[in-house]
C-alpha cells in the first residue's frame, strides 16, 4: 500500500520533475564549469608539457603509420613510446602537488554540487507535503526560501556522512566484484557473471539500507516540526524497520530496472526525466512511510484520502 500510494503522490506531483530537472541542470552546469577551471589551471603545467605533447605526437603517428603501412615508424614506435611514458611518469612525480591540489579541488566542487542539489530536497518535500496534506500547490521558490536554513544544516550533516558511506560501499563493492566470486566459483565465466550480478545487487541493497535508515529524517522535520538534529535521531526510531527496508530494496531495484530500460530503448534521452522522477518518488515514499507510521491523513489524489489523524511530535 505504501509503495502504491507513493506512486500516486509522485504522479500527482509530476510537474516537480521538470522543476528538479531544471534546477539540477543549472547546478551541474555551474559545477562542471568550475571543475573545468580547476583542472585547467591546476594541471596546466602537465597539459602543456613537452612530455605530453610528445606522447600525443607518437600516438597520432602510430595511427597514421598503421593506415599508411609505414613499417619504419612502427619498428621504432615501441621503444619511443616506452621512453615517452617514462618521461611522462617522471613529470607526474614532479607535479604531484598540482595533481593533489586538483583532485582536492574537484572533490570540493563535487561535494558543493551535491550540497546545492540537496538544498532542493527540502523544498520539494515541503511542496509535496503541502499537496498531500491540503491539496495546495506551493511555489517552489516559496518552499525553497522557507526551508533554506534547515536544508543547509541537513546537507552539512548529510553530505559528509553520505560521502563516507559511499566510500565504504565502493570498497565493499570492489571486494565483491574482484575477490568474492573467485573465492566461491572456479569457472572463469561463471565467476565473471556472478561478479557483475553480486556487485549490482550489493550496491543497490546498500543504497536501499541507507535510504531506509534515514527515511524519516526529512519527513520528521518537514511534517513533524522537529529540528534537523532531532529529526536525525528520530530517523533511527522508525517503526517497522524491516518492512521499510524490504520496500526500499524492492523500490531501488525497480527504479534501477526502469531507468536502465529507458536508457536502452530511448538511447538515453528519457533518462533526463526518469532520474528526477526517481528522486521525487523516493521522497514520496519517505513521506508515505512517515504518514502511515504516524497516522497522518494525506491525499493520494484529489478524491482519495489515506491515513489517520496526526500526533504532534514537537514545535
């Protein structure tokens, strides 16, 4: 029922998909520009180095030699290319400070981009909550400005925690992908197939676990008037955790499957709609769990109401 109701709420708030898409495109474009500037300025000494230019010249010459059949160039290419690689590696060692600085700069811009996109989560959650509770259509900028303080504090807490969690998830997925299948299966092809399947399954399940644990965080702040810190603590007291986790696991697998199908059959064009719609659906699912667990009445359409009267969590 919660999954079905979340689908109804998502459809009822479908116009928010385009708002989230536009907002995300603006933030991603700005982030990409700043990342380009960081890489361009930080790695200019490497990008403009004679060593890199020599490697480019050798590779272009190699392609031309293959096409024209220049056997003399091909005979000396291996030795010349090896010397070029050695010189380039030596250059990278000498420019390690610039590389580290560029990597740090890119990571900072990535986190700032996530922070900026995450600010919209509270606005859309408040927007969807108003629609589900009162059938009103709150303007995005009104919800955004009203919740900017709480959204910023939420992102300050969430982004670093999520980054650490994602790094741990990547490390575990690396182990599952490259080591676990070879420990279990001796057949090479079977090990490769199981490696792909287990890696995808572990990533999706770990994402579902994260979403299930924090699923009450935003709703408790937006709907229950709790502070961001109190909402974070409240998210660990969620009712029916295993049911919640199971629903999120199924939802994440469905979201992944639907997005992949749309990417394949529309050559990626529909992904610009299915991705923001998936983000909004997760928000609707979190709100639906909060409504149901706390007996909150809410509209799933203009003529259908679910839930019960709400308790007061705090002011």
